[in-house]
């Protein structure tokens, strides 16, 4: 009699914990292994001082053989706040981070450096803020908006020109 009850309790605990785990925010920070590979492949490195509130300085990692420049922007506390990568003069990668290291947005880029495809924006605590698709730099289709606790609060619809065609009423 105790074994079946114990088995049920274990199952409830396991499934209960897995359900809670899905509702936790996803902490997405900087991929330092990738950053190390970018830095090591650079032929030249130089710094530029900005002195603004958001950006104190930038380090440029230049790989002349592949015509790739990676610009790493840091704030006054030396935290990475933005990474921009260009190849052959066109932006191929962009990432912005909050001061706590959390990724602000996951944005795919097309060959012209415009937002393209599935994209996600994050709250500072790691929960998704909004998600949807871009086409040639414009929002397209359904975009879901979430609260700071990760709950769906609204969905907006965009046409092929990036115009809102259905906005949630408040």
C-alpha cells in the first residue's frame, strides 16, 4: 500500500517541478566561448572611447582576411552592452544586453543587415517580452506581448508593410 502511494507522490513531485521549471525566466547571456573565438581570429584590435551613459568604450576586433569586424560596446562598469558584427561592410549580427548581462533581443538578420525571421525580445529578468517575425526589417504577422512575469497579455497583427492591422484593446 505504501509503494503505490509513494510512487504517486514521486510522480506528482516530478511533474509539478517540471511545470514550474517551464515558467521560470530563461537567462540568456553572452556566449563567451564564441567571443573568445572572435577575439582570437582578429588580426588587429583597437579601442575607441565614447564616454556616454550607455557606452563608455568600444573594442573593435578586425579579421582582415575574412573582412569581418566585431564591435564590442561596454558601459562604464565594463559590462558588454552591445555586439555588432559586419562582414564585407554589411551588418550580419547584432545583440544588445542589459547591464545585468541578460540578452535584450534575439534578432535574425538578412544579407542587407535588416531584421528577418523569428525574433524575441526579453525583459531584464529573463522572461520573454515579445515575439514575432520580421520581414525585410518590418514586423509581420502575429506578435505576442508578455508581462514581466511571462504571461501572454496581448497579440498584435501586422501587414506586409509593417503596419498594425489588429491591435489589442485595453
